[in-house]
């Protein structure tokens, strides 16, 4: 810490966090949130993360058929040899739980990216994947 800077940041406390975006039908929102929180908590335990992680869930957008949900999770990484690997493992567990719990991976404002693309594909029907591929070809031609 810099002598001129008297403030502390979460970095000084070994905090690491990430977020995931999902969508669910109204009949499934509550179950999805509980199952994803449980999956993240259990994944943290298997990674040796102590104390319990912070896990927040909020509904960002509402629609007639369901909602967009953002999960924010974080933990103290002080005793971990590879905090980034632990974070990515937890992300993959959470993404798998979203799909297993009849949710879908949402791009929301942050995009799908390389880490989420397989889960995103699993949440789309085959015709939807074909449409997206054809749109990409069409746009790249222009």
C-alpha cells in the first residue's frame, strides 16, 4: 500500500469476485437462484475457500415470461495457491447448474465470451444456432 494512500481496497483483503448472467421463467426464478447459490457454496468448499463466499442475486430485467438474473459472487483468496483457477472452477460449476436447473446463460451487457460459449450453445435450440451462424456469415460478408 502506498504511503500517500490511506484508504484500503478489497484487493488488500484478498477479495476476488465475478458475476454471471442468467435467465429463467417466472415459475423457475426462485428455484434457480437457490440452486445456483448452493452450487457456488459447495464449489467454494471443494476449493478450500473459507469463510463462506459472498453470493448475491438480483433481477435486472423483467419480461412477461421471466427474468434476467445477475449472480455476483466473491470470496477471500488469501490461502489459495491459484485464486484464478478456483474462480474459473466455481464459474463452470455455476454455469452447469444454471443449465441443469432449466435456466439459460444470458449475455446481458457483458457478452458471452470464450468461457461461457459452450454453456450458451447448450441453452439454444439447434435452429437458433443455425440462425446465429448464418447471421454471422451474412454480417462478415458486408
